[in-house]
C-alpha cells in the first residue's frame, strides 16, 4: 500500500513515525483491516533502520491500534472503545479566499498535432500505454454500463461522490494531502482544473506569477482570461520568492517536480512562499502533476499540507500514472471556493463522464490503482537509471544533467559553443530520436537545453537512442 509519512526535523524518528501512523488511524486514513507495509519495506522507503519501524509498530500494537493477521501481516485493528474511527480533522479557515463577484452571483491552447513517429521517442510527460491496466479497466467500465440506463438530466458538476471520496483517501495516503470528499472537484484533466481555478480567482488585468521556465499551457490559460502573466525565475531551490511581483493575485508553481527542470522546491522556499501569500492575500495554485512517480528520496511535503491560512489550491491528474486520454484530474480547494468552482465546471461542460469516473473509483477502491502505481514505479525507475547511465557514458561533459527525483523526464543543459537546442532536436528527429528543446518552456531568453522523457522507451533500448543523440551533438 502507499502511505505518506514525513520524517523531518529534530527528535526521535521512531516517535515521529508512531505519531503519524496513530494520526492516520484515528482520522480514518488507515481503516480497520487495512494492511501496513512490511517493516523492512517501510524502513527502506523512509531510509531508516528496520528497528525504528519495528518499534513504532510494536508500540501501536501494544496500544491496540495494530494487530497481526495470518497471511496479511500487520493490519489496522478494529476501532478501540471510546475512539471513533475517522475523527474530524482540523479544517483550514473557510473564508481566506473569495471568488470573483460574478461567481458569487452565479452561486485552451489549440490542439497539438500528433507526435511524429520516432524509433526512440523521448517525448516529455508521456506514459507508456502498454503499461495501462487494460483488462481491469475494460471490466470496470463494462460493470458500469451493464444493465444501466443513462440517468435523467445532468449529474453533479463536482464529480461522482464515490470518486471524490476515493481521491481524497488516495491523496491523504500517498501524498499527505488533508482533504475530505467535499473539498475535491473532479475535472477533465489538470488543465481544466487550472482553468477553472483561474476563472474563479483572477480578475481580468490582475497579475499572475508563473515559473520561468514553466508549463506553457498554464501560462496560456491565464493569458486567455485577461491576466497579466509575469514569469519569475526558478533556481536550485524553486521559484524565487523575493522576485514575485507585489501585486500578484495568484502564483502558479510545480513544487514537487518543477516543470520542466525537475528540481524540487526546498522546504525553506515553500515556507517562504506560503508566508508571502498570506502577507499579500494571494492564492497559490500547486500543480502536483507527477509526484506519485517518485524514484529517489523521501516524499516531499505538499504546499497544501503545510498551508495554515487556506491559500493553496492543489491540482493533479491521473494522466501520468494511467493515460492522458482518460482526461481525469482533480482540484482540492478550500471550502470557500467550492460553490464557485462547481458553478464554473457546470458552465464549462456540465459534468464529467460518469462511466469513467465510476470505473476509476472502482480501480482505486479495489486497490488496483495502488498496485499499478507500484508496478510502473519499478519500470520507470529502471528506465530512468538506464537514461542516466547512457547520458553519463555517451555525452559526459557535453551536458549538465539536472537532478530530478520524480516524474517521467530529465532535463539537461548543453555546454560549450555549438548549435542551439532547437537545431539539435531537429537533427535528432531526422535520426529517429525525438527529444524536446527547453526553449518553448521559457517566456524570455532560454538557456540551451533539452528535455528527455523515458516513459515511451524501454530500458534496453535507451542506450542506442542516446548514442544516436550523441552522434548528432558530435556533428
């Protein structure tokens, strides 16, 4: 199972682990009968000794929170007398963010052309469709269609309640996001979530700060709504908070895996950004687009979990761990924004497709999504390691590979004097190798570099693709 645990700061690690597991049980994130990871597995994941995990498990067992079950290992025990499972959690302030007046009253870029066929397709952000759990998905969709008639009228624009509940539990366990089903809005991918949040929060003419370099479709969505979009430089710790414009109403960031450079935002920079937003009465739009695919280190704390003033809207997608074609994403917003976001979704497309939403809910409820994520994590980690090895062996000092602990791509800067990244990408395409220049991700002058995705190329074929790219650079 996936379980978000953060071990940072001072103090005994065993005590911190005990407290977080106990909190997860008391708040319902871990339910009676659910198995916990094996002690050796959790210790390896958290980079601690097995005795640390074993001590926390034994203490919880002695207090009646955990028990052993034949064939299932350590599981959550039945609720203790006098302790209600799923106790209410502290809620963030309800009125910190206010929608635009028009949304109180009412209570995209053009399609991209198909990718050219490439023998070695290092396109960015593309998961391998061969890894999608087709059989399980067909079964779940067929279950929704079998013997059912379309419901009369329109459905809930916020999304199927079963799916919202499943997303809230999934995010609580895998990312530590604190949200109930009533704070989740199901969307047609993260792009719609970004657009809806901007429509609700940003008046035409107001300033929106974005990362530089950053995600072009988000910049375009803000600009299309009449916002003044200001690029803010990104360094090794994330967006430069000191460079944020004083009048920004919204800051869009990708803190867990900065897009496209891949660096995570440091904890100090996250706290500084939250403090800045509170001082300026600004909103933060946190795009956590692929952090479930973590390959190195401990999971990073989302801004949403660190937020104590209700200023973060958290958006994500299932495109990277499943398929982009499913068009399923979500936004987790403070309660003060949900009525406006529901109205915005209703005006945009009424509601989503119930068969897909309920099929995804089934995939999550039956544990199939967690199993799929574990499987693809192993495969993508092997491809990432193969790509890193090939880049080191084939390109060496010709490039600077940027560190990235998560996701489906790596970014690199070109060193020395040579052809621009766009010319390199064009020549590589002629050799059957698809790579992306970093230039289009910058609003202003770009540093020459490339982005290479490893979602579509099997580990055993990566070295040959990088060898051909090295030949292009050599020429």
